[in-house]
């Protein structure tokens, strides 16, 4: 049992409140996953300035990074260090061999760590985050150890994230197949296999809808997934749909959560269209 929340803002007037709203959603699902928490924020130009790329690192030497990248913005948040520099995503990643990179993009900052989700939200300074989209995850570990590497979200492609509630029964088989194709893994978490699968399909030119349909065909197990990219976000559930999920939409925003109470305080919720996503149907929204 884990907790998922996501918020995609349509109204630019709400961009300054992204973190405040997302933190409120996260704090309503802490009981679903007290082991750890991770957050992804899109569009916060204080954390990743325009024309910069950002990488999120675990166990990084921040003083060394500041010396190597004098023009960079370097921030520490618990287990995560975010480095934003005036380089392309590819060049910044290539300049950091041997580092544990858990997120990279031109519009994305990722934070992961173990501990109580409420405390981690404060560590990430989530309440003051700004932007147009964000997601958060609280974890109750079942498939792998409670470590920062095992936390969600899994961000294994540029400006991409995946969070997962459930378990993949055949993840070991698919992991072997992906490794045979040269894909490397950072953890033993079954959710990372799903993230790597989707990232590879996107890199091959598929859109998010098609990539998630392929995941439904290939993966066995029980799951609710929220996947975000630089274009928007998507939600999909398995064929049985036993893992909870609820979606709410207004002209100002789209939100998804594991429980309704995570949506209850969003502005305009009283007039929102609220529904439960159907099994194996991909729901996607773009900017």
C-alpha cells in the first residue's frame, strides 16, 4: 500500500501555489506509506532557472559540485542534492559520471528520501515550490529495501517520472530483458522496471498513451500508475483495478490521488468532475 498524488495546473494564476497545494495533498496520504516520500516539481524557475538543466543526486558532495560548476544553483534537501547548471540535460548528465542521478530535466526537480512524509515535505521546502505540475508519493515498501534509491518517483528519462502503487509480478523477467538490451538499473525496486520500460518506449518515439498501453500488455500484477513528462501527465490502472485511484477535473486543474481526502481542499473541488479511472484505460492530459 502506497500513496500517490498528482496535480496538473491549467490556470497560470495557480502556479505560485503548486507546492502549497501539493503538500496538502501529500499530507492526506501519509498513512498509506510512512517509510519514505518523494516529490517531483515541474516549472519552478528558482530551482531550475530558464535555460538551465537540473539533476537530482543522492549522496553528493555539494562543495565539490559548487567548485566544479561555479555558475550552478546547488541546493541540499536531505538525501537529495539538486544541481542546476546552464547546460543541456545530456551534457550535464555526461559531466557527472559515477554520481547517483535520480532525476534530470530542463523543467524538473526531483526529491527522494526515507523518513516520515510530513517531515520530508518540510525538508524539500515543498510548500514554497512553484510551477505547473507536480506529483508526490508515500511508500510502504514490499518489494525492496527502504532506501533513498528505492523511493519514488523513478525518473529515468529526461523530464519523466513514474510513481506506482501496487506490485509487478513479472518484474524480474522484464528486468532481464531490458538488461539484455543495455538498460542499467539503480535499485531492486519493481517500480523502476516499469519506469525503465516506459522510458525506453518513449525514447523509441512512442507517445505516453502508447507506451502505457504496451506496459498494460506486458506487465502482470496490481498497479495504479501516475506518469509525468514535460508535456503533461497520465494515469493507468491494471485490468482488475484493485488499487485505489480517483481523478478530479476543473477548468483550473486536473488532480489524481489514491484517496478523495487528498483532493478535498483543492480550490473549486465542490464543482469538479470527480470519477474513478477505468481498468486499463489510459487517461492523459497535456499542457
